[in-house]
C-alpha cells in the first residue's frame, strides 16, 4: 500500500530494499521469537501535532484524505487477511459489553443510543457503502507537515502537508469509516477551542473535492463519527484496565483525549444542524 500511494504521488513512508533486494530483514531474536525490521524512507518535517496544529491546514488535510480514499479504490492485495482489530466500523456492536463495564449514568445511556442507532441504520446498509483499503488511523500524530518555502508576510512560520506515516492499521473497510476516523480525531484535537462542527466542515469540504460520498454515506456520517469516538474511548479504557504494566499509558491517554466529551457534544447536535453546518447540500 505504501508503494502504491507513493506511485500515485501521495508521500508515504516507503520501504527501502536492502542490498540483497529484500524489504524485511531479521533484526534480532528474543528467545524463540524472531523480530524483523523494515527500513523506511525519511519524510522531512514534523507531525501535525508538533507543529502546533495550525487550523488553516484542515482543508488541506481533508484534500489529502480524499486523495487517499480515491487512490485506494483501485488498490488490490491478493494475500490480504481480514483484520482482527475491534477498531473497525463493522465490529461496533462489540462495544456493548464495554459500555456497561466502563460507562455509567448519562454516558452509558448515550452509548447505548449510539449503538442502537448503528444497529438500525448502519449495519443493515454496510454492503451499500463504498469499500476498499483504508489507512485506518490518519491522525495528528501521523500527518507530517513541513515549513512552507514561500514564507509568510506576517513573519510567522507557515506549514504545508508533507506526507503520512504509520500505516500499521491499514485494512479493508468502508471509506466512510476512514473519513470518520480523521474527523473524530481532529474534532477532539481542537476541542473546545474550535467548534467541532467547524472542524468537520473544513475537513469534509477538502475530502469532497477529491472523493465523492453517496447521499447515504453523508446521512450516516454523524453517526459513524460518534461510533468512532465511542470506540476509541472504550477500547483504550479496556486496554488500560486489562493489560498489566502498561508502558504507553500517556500515549493512550493522548490518543483518546476529549473523545468522550466530543461524542457527548456531537450526539446532542440534531441531524439537521449537523447536515446544515458540516455537510451542506446532499
């Protein structure tokens, strides 16, 4: 997938072949376990998060996501094995047990409502959605930006999109899920300083310049974003609770920061307001 994206002028961390023409080499062993390494090319810049997350790049990020979706529609991989990850749209109902375990009161009621609506509106229509390979985790830590060579009249540093990294969650899924992943994460990244619907509007405008969503997908977008927000919050809580001596606790907290708050906010927004503000004409 990385090579395919690069061949279609989307900058990704492309694997480099060794002198023996291989892309994977044995790095070390740990007992009976063999650990392999892959050399990737360097993408110049810093993560979007490290750059200070300038909001003027939201439209450009949307364009990038739309290009990726459009490009991957024709990508094929014969040896693909279906992901076992629960971070995927069609496994949303696996959250039901976690909802009762990790949420209470109004938050539990909201989660149940979201999953009921998913079962009623999304699950029966999964086959009608556009499917293909997706990156699965485009976020502020995986988008690389670099300083603009044009400079700024105000003297401030300006950034442009440089590329994407970390395609470890790539899988086959609905493209509406790829789009929901990005919008959910960036709504949460800017919350509460920037109105989530404004973040969604700017991203979706860029996405739709490059990738055409169906009327059904646009109608399901808000619900799919809420599913993603709930999914990340609950699954990370489950990981933290069930794994002893978790080494990346700070990282996991950063990954789900504000997700539940944004989910509560977005769920209170009517479908009509969401459509008028974020989607526009269907």
